[in-house]
């Protein structure tokens, strides 16, 4: 049984080894992690299908457990479409909405969406569960493994936060970061 995903951003390689970090972001929380997107489908072979539909658009996993990752192909990342998980945490002694290199002062103290990541095996379980294949999960599955790591899964709270900070919630990460002087392209050079 196989599921497919793609590494969109390698924190260790693209941020720390490249020394292109501005250090005013949440990347320290994700050091040693990949930002990945996962695709719909459960397959019997490692042959990469032609047309893939995104199931999970953004999720941080540790790069420590590489035993379940195999290279099935290469698809260039369009950095203008990369989106980072939106979390709420403390930065500069204030509550902040954090999204990649961006952070915004935020009046909501604890919506329960904190900077965190998971193991690849948990992500596989999430993919199986989202496709109605819980019977293929070896062990227990917790829905919160997906929903508690990104405001994307809490539209009401997300809308409230973006309204409070007067930012369009539909604006892409690339657009927002460019407006604030961060060019995501530098990490993909």
C-alpha cells in the first residue's frame, strides 16, 4: 500500500544551511522538518500516477524517520503557491498568528493551534482516514493530528483572527510575504 506526497519545503536545507533566514519566524519550531503536501489515492505500486489531486495541502513532518519515504518522481515546486500552516503562538512576548516567515500580533490567546509537527507514519494514517480507509490503520488514529496543527481546519477561528488583524484571509502566502519584504524565491535558488 502506498500514498504519494511531495516535499514543498525543507526547513533544514532551505533555511538553516542556506543561511537565508530572517530569524523572525516560526522555523525554529520546525527545524529538522519537511513541509509536505499529500495526494488523494491509495496505490498498490510505487509508480507515480499522472494526475494527482491534493488531499492535504500543507503539513509539517519530521525528517528523522525516512524509512517510509521513497522517491517516486520529481515535480518542481512553484514557490508562489507554497502555503505554510497557520498557527498561534508567542513571539516577542505577544500572541501572534504565525505563518512561515510572517507573524502578526493577535488578540486571540489560545485557539489550540500551536506550532507542532508529526511523524510520517501519522501523516500516512491521516491520509488513510481522510479517504475512509481507517481499517488499514495499524493502531489508533487521532483526528486532531491533522486539525490541531493548522488554522486551515478551523475556518471560524481563522476568519475571526484575520478579521481582528485586518488581513485578507484569502491572500496567498506569497502575496503576503512579498508585501512584507520577504521573497520566498530566495529559498528555492
